[in-house]
């Protein structure tokens, strides 16, 4: 049975900001970023445990062509994947820890 994917509001905002940033840099690059995100999320629907658990219940999926990671948890009882952050890997990890913990 496939899992449902829910994107937290703050993660959705980060996604929108990343798309806008890449689109500003080069036409079509924002769309490429979104498609990479979408492909990763589609994989999470069928195989949510494919990416490593990095701390407690948090997992991290690295995007292949961009320096971003998707941080998420799995809600087994509801068959739901919750995306908590769309995070540029060069950012201060302490800021991410403050959000997730």
C-alpha cells in the first residue's frame, strides 16, 4: 500500500523559495529543481524507508542534481510521509536542528 505524502507549510515555503531562486538564476532551472523534488517524493510514496534515518525518527533524502535535502518522518499508523524541511545543505545545521527537535 502506498503512503500519502504531506508537505509541512514551512517545507512548502522552502520549496517555493528554492524554485524561485533557481528560476532566477536560469530559466527552466526552477522547474528542473521541482521535478527532482517531485521524483524523490514519488519514490517516498512506495519506499519511504529507502533513505537513512539520521536522528531519532528523522530521515534525509538528498536530491541528486541540487544541493538540497528533504527531511521527513514516517507516520506508520497513518501510512503517511511528512516532509518537514527542504533544506540547502550549505545552511547552518543548527538552524535545522532547532526546527526539527
